[in-house]
């Protein structure tokens, strides 16, 4: 039995929950249609698509194609995927209309998107991804299904494409699970929250990028929802440390040179603690003269002397002869 406050994804799978009766009820509700269109317009705004250029877009969990039809009104070509055949039966006449620019397919997003690589210029999803966070069948593994979905989504998008997924997470654990799955396959991005202080009107939009800014190299790790909140609290008190410079091995001093400098530092510290002796570097007694006779030179592995790059430009501190 289903209570009034139960979430649809916790009741049954999408293909069973949206039977012909529920699908018709959903598609004829003027309130739900208005909400779907407003969220679709917000997702299109977050996609930041070029104006005046028709693109091929993917609509994951299109349902009765309310969101897909909005993509068509913006001048784009669309392809809608959904698991509920009852929803697709309602959307089919709309997709075959003369002014329609899209097509439909019955696909479970938890098993992946069966399309070739680099096909779509962008992707939207309205109130669908949260269905992957619940175990609707004994063989379902929510974390695995999320990874399969995001991996296939990243594959079918073109280079530097974006995906905006509007979702209703049940709790922070589900949101963290979604973020970790998106990060694990190489997506970058974050969460945009509309009306954050209104519990009824609050909307979550997961904005993802495939190689944003055409920057090479591996994608950095996405922060989870709890880490993002902690980072905001400690942002003012946190000092950003500069990255360590990269020094090639050819410019590093040999081990003998490092050992000698370590002994000098120890001796200098010992003299400072005792309060006596000359504290200048190189002022130790009984020092052996170097064969090169130059300042800052060292004997390399091949037997010749040279001036180490780390000593270039430094004034030698020592006794005057």
C-alpha cells in the first residue's frame, strides 16, 4: 500500500509505478506541466548553449516528453529516453507531429545509454536520476547503476559538452553517492540549488562538464555535499598554500652534496646552541680545499668539477683568505 507522503522511487520501479492511469494523470496535470517546463527552461539556461545554432540534445527520463517538447521550441533536435512504456505511449503522438524535431526510445538508464561516442551536444534530465539511488530489484546495485549511467553519458557526449540533471535527492547520502559516481568517471562540475531556503520550492541541478575549458589532464575530484558545506564555513580561515615547484632530477644535487650540507647545518646548529664559535657557513676548521678552487663547485660522478645550479647567484659565506 502506498501512503500520501511516500516517494515514487521508493514505491516501485518507474515502469510499474507509471502505469497507464498514473501516466495519464501526470501528463494532464496543469500544475505538473508548468513545473516541468519551468525546470526545463532553467536546465537549458544552465547548459549555456550557443544562440541560433540547433544542436542534438539528449533528454534522459523524458516521460511524456514535456521537457523534450520544450527543447524543440528552443530550436533543437532531441532524443528522449524513458523506462515507462505508458509514458512513452503518451509522448509518441507528440513526437510524430509535423512540427516535432525529436524521437523516443525505451531504455533503462541504469544499464547505460546504447549510443555511439560523441553523438550528443548536451544533455538534460528532469526528476529522473534519483530513481537510480534506490534498490528497486533484488539484483540492483545503486552505486554500480549510477557508475554505469554516468560512464555511458560521458561517452555519448561530444568534447567540452555539458549535462544538467535536475533531481530530488532523498537525503545527503544519496547526493554524495551521485557526486562520487560522476567524479569516478571523469566528470567535472557541481550543484546549483534554486530557492535554498524554501523546502517546498528547493530544486537541485547537477551541472556536469566533459573536459571544461579544454584543459588537458585528469579531472579533479568533485566535492561531496557535506564537504562543500564544510569548505564554505572554513573558507575565510583557510590559507591557500602555493603549489610546490617541479625540479627535474638533472638539477638536483648529488647525494654526497646533500650529506655534506646536512652536516654543515648540524654543526651550525650546535655552535648556536653552545654560544661560541663562528656561526657563518663554511667557517669550520680543518676544511679541505676543493680541487676546482671555485666557489660553489662540487665533484661530479665523472670526476670533473662544476658549479651546481642551486648555487648559482648565491654569495659564498666564509672566511676571507
